C-alpha cells in the first residue's frame, strides 16, 4: 500500500501573518495515514517552518534552481531550501513551464538538483487542452517524464513523487473525470515500470487540477491515484483538511 500524499500548492499568495495562521489551522487537526505537505512561497518558508515543526506536516517549496550556487540571480538552491526545513520541492509545474520558460530539459535539471540535495521532487506533468483534443496526452506526459529519465537515469523517480495535472483543469473548476485521470495515472505508472518495476509500484502519483472537497473521494478511490496536489482549495484550511480526510478514507479502502 502506498501512503497517500496531499500537498497544498499555495502559489503566489498570502502574507507572513496569513500563511502562518493557515498553517496553524492545518496542523491543529492531524490527519492519520496521509502525508500532508504545504508549499508556501520561498520567502514564507521560515514562518511556516516554525509552525509545522514537530507536527507531522511537511514543508515543500514551489521550485528550486538547477544550480547549487553561483551567478544565478533570483534563484534558490535545494540545499538552501533544506536549511529551512523543506523536504519536498514542486518541479515543472505547468505555470513554470508556460509562464517562465522552464523547458523539459530545465525541469529535468531542477529535478536532478533536488534529488542530489536529498529532497523529494514533486515532478509535475500534464497536457494542454489542444494536446488532449489532439489525442496526444500520453505522448506529452511521456516526453516530460523521459527528459528526467534521460538526465537522471532509470531511477529518476525512485525517490520522487509525480503529479499529473492536466493544464486545462488547473484553476478552471474543470476537473478531469476520475476515469480520465486514472487512465493517465496508469499510463504514467507503466512508463516508470518500463525503467524500474519496483519504483513503479512504490511511486506516489498525485492528481492535480481543481480538486476540491466535493470531488476528492471519487478521484482518490481510483487505484493509481495516490493523493492530490491542491491549488485553490489548499488556501482554505477546512477544504484542505476535508481533502486530506478523503485521501485517508480512500487509502484505507484501497
Ligand atoms: P488548482 O491548482 O487546484 O487551483 O486547480 C492545482 C495546481 O496548480 O497545482
């Protein structure tokens, strides 16, 4: 059985005060049998770290540099993130890919750097609406994963988490149906298996894209969906905790 993960991607939101109280609300209700991760902006990590310390809730960053140190203005390295208590780093989110020019090769390099620092990447993949309509979803996702295999090797996802996030479902209120999501999750697990059968059984594959308290149960009930990467609904503690509870319920019945 894979321990489910629910990760909150807080994106570019909040103030020092508001993220601290959001973290306090989340840690006030421990959820058993789920790995809960919160990912504030880098500047808020130290405030949130102070709240989540020793609570079981883990801390993630939203991106990390491919470089360890040097002349890379504006970047933050995985080693620096680790110093602040981060255990996880979101890599290759579609907003990074589409708005900030993170290419497949760049995402693979960032992924490698996170692994090298001993942190766990949450490697995001997903297709645009045009790509889905053209029937190329599996090819697109396969290419995104392959970039990491090419650089890191067959064990690229042995110590990583994968998040499948159809771009057309992110922040739009349009969720993939559980069947649509399961189909791609199964394909992703197959791609990992083609490189490393053991890693494929162990790797947690999260679904992301308009997950909310109302649709989480049916998504998480699918055999290859091991939790969620949550955007909008992660900014309200009650909704986020309800999603965590859904993961705990569905994991027990899996
Ligand atoms: P959403 O975002 O839940 O607001 O759709 C998910 C994400 O971008 O990770």
